[in-house]
C-alpha cells in the first residue's frame, strides 16, 4: 500500500457532499486522469444534447400525428381519466370496498324502513290513546260551542280560527253593552 493509494479516491462524490471534498479529490488526480475525465465529460454532455434534440423531434412528430388524427389534449385527458378509473375499479380493494358499502347501504335502508314503521305505529298508538281521544272531544265540544251551526270535524287550524273569531265577537259585544249602559 502506498500513501498515494490511500489518499486517492475513484468514487464519484454523492449529491450533497460538500465542495471541499470534491476539490480535494480533483487535486489527487493526475493531469492525465483529469484530461481523460474532461474528455468523457464533454462526450456525455454531447450525448445528452443529442438525445434532447432527438426527444424534441419525436415529441413534435407525435404532436403532428395527434393533430392529424384530431386528438386534442382534452380528449387525451378524458381517455387517461377513463383508463385510470377502469384500473381503480378493477382492483380487489375497490371491489371489496364497493361490496361492503353496498351491504351497509342495504342494512341502512332496512333500518330506516323499520324506524319509519315504528314511528307510524307510535303515532297510531298516540291517536288511539284515551288522552288524545279526550283532548279531541274537548276540541270538538269547544268548536261546537264557538262555531255553532258548523258541521263537526275539520282540522285543528279551523278550530283555532273559529275560537279566535268567537272571542273577538264576545269582546265586541261586551264593549257595546258597556257603552249602552
């Protein structure tokens, strides 16, 4: 082992290594090795430039073909989205999730249906209860006293309106009697 062999490093500096390490490595290379690396560097840069030009020419050719076929960017985007969606829907995870959500939806639908029938039954029970019947009779009696000749039945709103009219009529009658006395 020579001391020069220990100092010399043939490895390429990693991205992020500091500049001092790169400079010290260049100092340990001989003039001949540095010239060889400079030639290789120029060759690689030239190849990259040539490949960039070829790629640009290929992209222009591709754009020309698409233009002749009438394919535009929006159509490509739609096709890509459609293909991506098809890829997603064909995955096992999507199928499992879809089946699980479908089953959950069916269970929720059944639960809402049963809740609706329970609520309907409760309303029927309330309407048939003695308390509600008693209240309904009191409203009917009040309505017949206030409305007089109107037929029995009607909705609660009509009963309230007739009660309001009756109390307004009574108030006017009382005021008239007080004025005459």
